């Protein structure tokens, strides 16, 4: 998957680009191999951070039910939740807990 280029000058345009790029993955996200889930999750987080840096999120109470902001947040949160189990399994395999300097932090 190519990096998400956010070229629209409007905040809604940034959100729509991310929706267009990532929503097709929603159906298959739960069945991805752990490394693929990790890669997609990393790209999703990067794209989301770029959107938020360009236009901060509105509080939930100010979002309209059918607006782009709500659709964007639902898509990002839903896809992230689908990707999380497999991507965490990949991280647990690569960085097992409690094994020296590469062990994952479990606070």
C-alpha cells in the first residue's frame, strides 16, 4: 500500500482520502496475516496522525450523525479494532515480554 498523500486543502478532504484508502480493507482486516495487520495498522495510525495535525478533531458532541467527521472516526476506530489482535500477535512474537533489551513493556 502506498503512503497516504493528503493533498486536499480542506479538512474534510483529508478525512475522505483516508476513508477511500482504508475502508476497502475493513472486510478482510480480521483475516490478515499478523505482519500484514501490523503494517496496515501502522499506515492507518500514520494517516490518522497526519489528518489530526492538519485539522484537530471536533468533540463527539459537535459531530453530525451523517457528517464526514463521524464517518471518518467510525472507519478509523473500526479498522483499528479489527487489526489490533493480529498486529499485537506479530509484536508479541517479535518482541516477547521479559526477554532482555527487546522485551515489550508491560506496565
